[in-house]
């Protein structure tokens, strides 16, 4: 699971999204922009590893894509269904109710 620093109101949280729940999209629809570090073709899937430089700390993320998606170095705009997002307390690691 990707754990991404996230702020809800004045509270610091971790946003958790599984790699298979991130999907490529147009830049204007992006919820996150991944700076790609490594592309790993695995046959039917491709794993893209990168970081979110716009968050300052450069949170590490992985995205699982269908083999038909042409992933290359550079930037990858992704979105996710908010119903598949999970939130965690950064100190305790406990999952929080949405």
C-alpha cells in the first residue's frame, strides 16, 4: 500500500491507496502526479515506481498498470476512487474511519 502524507483540515494523516487502485488519467484530472523512477514490465502488468516530489518529502509510490499502458520515465498523472482510499494516523499506524 502506498502511504502518502495528507492533510485533512488541520490534521496530518497518511493516505493509503493500493497500487492497483491508481489509474492513469489526463493531467487536468490528476489527484497525484508521480515522478517515475523505474518501470518494471511483468508480462500482463507493469509496475511503475516513483515519488511525489510536489510533497516536499518525495513520498514513494508504486502504480500497477495494464501492459497496454505505455509507461516511460517522466511524469505519470493518476487518480483513484475515493471509496478505495484509506486514512491512517501517522503516529500509531491505526486505520481511521473515513
